[in-house]
């Protein structure tokens, strides 16, 4: 049993070594091999809005570029998760203002944080970059 536990831990350590570092100001995931996918997030702005019936939205303005074919951003609302396509221009740059999550009739009291994932696709490769809002308060 002890050997099995060590083996699982060893696999976990090797799998953990392949994760990309994330800088909270500018997120870049690049590689020297140009056949691999890259995603450069150059600007993010998290902000809150309220609706007319007591609820609110968590919004994200995001800009960047990729060498991929497609970029999506994960959104949440009413208990449902979906991935919203982000339009790329001819230089494969993007600039999007998106609602990441919403509440219909109430807003959280006190500080809270929200996260999302930005995904870039190129061929069969997928690059996932997690983003966190930091502390927010209505």
C-alpha cells in the first residue's frame, strides 16, 4: 500500500511540473516552438454592475492576442457554465467586455472573488489560463 501511495505522489509531482506560471499584471504563456499555442493577455479590468431588481453582474474587460485559431472565456450564470467565443481580428488580437457571472435578485454582502478561464485553441492543442478577479465588493 505504501508503494502505491508513493507512486501516486510521484505521478502528481511530475504532472505539477508542467503548469505555466501566471503573472497577475500581464499573463503570457509562450514557448520557443512556434508550432505550440500562445496566449498573451495584455489587459484585464474586473468591474461590477447592478440590475434593476437587486441583482448584479461581475464583468471583465479583457484584451490580448494569440497564435491560436480560437479563444473562449468561461462564464457562469443561473447555475449554468458556458464558454463564450471571443472574436479574433486579422492579427489574432482580441478585445472583449463580457459578463462573467450574475445574480438575479441579490448581491453578495462583503468582499468576494470570482474566477474564470481563458482558453486558446490551435489544432488539437488547448491552452487554459485561469484568471482571478481579486477582492470585489458591491
